[in-house]
């Protein structure tokens, strides 16, 4: 999972990268520090996912990254503020939130609540999915409860 946002949406990306990594998912925050965004984007592979967030006035770097990922058949998940967002054409999944773009101060409450909901639902899905490492552990636990060593 690669997570990208700039300017006002950056706290959303930062939270998502942190929280998803706490679920032991390989998560990379693409922050563009030192002008290295293009290099970071080049490391995204087809079996990865790019999660982007941007709101009016949209970050051109984020829009371009989503379009490039989409062109390379990388799944894109977008968090944005409008059905007319330039992120929407590139997104496989698009979450549209009303963030009060007409106001001088635009709250991040809605995008951060969505981010938390995504993390919690991902955690639930991971805990319910059978994993490769849990099968031997379950067999060992069952064997111990049956008296086997």
C-alpha cells in the first residue's frame, strides 16, 4: 500500500500510513521530501495499491500520480470532495466527502473519520481472513488440547 497526499490532505495520508502499518501491512507514505516523489512512485508495482487524498484546490502532484498509476493498471483508491474531482477518473474506488470547500477553514474531521473507518474495517477483514501462518498455530493448539506433544 502506497499512500499519497499533499498540503491540507497530508495529515489524512500520514494517519493512514501509520495506522495501516500497525496492522502489519507494508505501507509506504509518499511524502515527496527532497523532490523524490517521482522516484517513490516508480517503485509502485501492479499488485500494489495507491491510496490518494486531495481536496479543492487539488494537488497536481497527487492528480498526476493517480493518473500514472491508473495508466499502469495499479489500483487507485481516492479520498476526495466532489464527483467532479480530477482524482475520480483514475480511481477504482472513490470516497467523496463534503468538506466545506466554500469555507475559509475546512475541517479534516470527515476525511479522518473515513480514514479511521477504513483502518478498522481493514483490521476486521484481516482478523477474519485465514492466514498462512495461523494454520500451523491452530494445529499446534488443537494438538496440545488433545494431549499430543
